[in-house]
């Protein structure tokens, strides 16, 4: 009888802890898979178009920053000559 009570207490204690680590990891992967199915993926054409727009904007900003750098460095050089 005492052994039965010990086994029951052990089972109750294990049940109170909740699911095991592996069960929680498996549940996490299942939820990730379910969320990935909800994603609306863009078409390859839209992705290419957006990529081209980003690259063009990057080049434009690089040129503007480069021109500002040249202008300011010339200004500082001329300022150094005057002083």
C-alpha cells in the first residue's frame, strides 16, 4: 500500500510539472510551421522590382554623400589656406 501511494505521489508530482522539454520543443516547431503557412509571400517579380528600387536609392544616396564630402573637404582646404 505504501508503495502504491509513493508511485501515485510520484506520478502526481510529474504531472504537476507539465510537459517535458522535448514536448515543448516539438510544440514550438509545430507553432512555427503553422505561422509560416500564414505568411503571404511576394511574387518574384515584385521582389526583383523592390530590390532594384533599393539599389537605385542606395547609389543615389552614395553619390549625394560623396559630392557633399568633396565639397566640404574643398571648403576646409580653402579655409586652411586662408588662415
